C-alpha cells in the first residue's frame, strides 16, 4: 500500500487513496503507532466522491473516527492536488460537511465548516470555559500565561465533555497563542487546527480580537485565521515528508 507522510504546523498524518469506504480503525492504530508503525497523529483515507472532488475518512491515532481536523484538511488538500485528484481549488466531503481548500505551493488555506457555540461560558476546575464546535467540539479557556496549561485538568474535562481542550492567550487584538489537548491522541499535541479556530472564534465572539488574526500553537509555527461571512478560513504551510510502501502484515 502506497502511503504519504505529511506534517502541518506540528501535526503529522499518513495519507493514502482507497476505492471503498470501510472500517479502518485497526489499521489506523497500527499505522499511527510511533514504535511499531509509521507514527502519526492521524490517518487520512482519500476516497472517490460523486458530490465533491473526493471524500475523506479521518482517524485519530487511537483508531477513533473524527469528523474534522483543521491541519489534516490542509495536508489532505496538498496531497490531493499533488497527486492529481483535485485542482488547486477543491471541495471535499468530511463527516462535518464540505470543506473548500486552495493550494498555493506549500501554503494551503481551507474554509472550515460554520462554527457553532455549544453553551454559555461556565466555571470548572478553577477556569472559565467557552464551548464551541469548529468541526469537532472544543473547550477554550483564556488565560494570562500558557505555562499554567494543566495536562491533568485538560484530561479530566476532555472526558467530562467529550471535547478537545484549549488554553489561549491574546496579544494586541491580533495574535493568539494556543496549547491544545486532543482527544483521540489523548495528550497535548504540537498544534490543532480546529482548536486554533475554536480559540479564534471564542475570542472574536467576546470582542477580544479583530476578524483576522495570527495564531501560534506549541510548535511555534505561525498560522492565520480570518472570518469570511459565517465561515473561518485557516491558512498555513504544509510539509510533505515522504512516500513509501507500507506492508500491512
């Protein structure tokens, strides 16, 4: 099986094409294993679609299925363009809805699905939480210093609400800094696209930032988000790592 390895702002993915949509949860666990497989935060399967340029299946490293992944969508768009599956302007189907993407060299911008506020802010574990959905559910807490990111609290509240967990700081109404605990990976990751989008959406809704902002995740790579109507556009660099044949054993 021919696979490609990609990274996008610190998240890494294994991507390959298939003809049929079947359950690949066990394969995802094998491929994403960093000791006995290839190693990745997620596995993306590119499938034929009668509705769009293609459809995807996205799996977290633990084999669970995710409706959407912001950085994964950028990596997948680059893969689709590079392999002649789609033109540089494309549409593809995810469980969260149709995603639009534009590829310009190694820079990819995606239009995420319409974000949704899931609840009013609430207090728990000593923090104020904002709850929204940017393709998958996210909890966001605005803090003064990202060094107070607490892995144990993130893990607890992740299971309380079945959501990803983000801590965010804001500078000068134009720049966000975000750290994210991702469900499915069950740890802090170097970046999370939908988490950055959720943080941006939260900050904009309460008037703390303008309609466009730079965001820096733990990886240190700066990305860019902006509002276009009711959608969030998310742009950044994508890195192709390698292509290889994977023996499923």
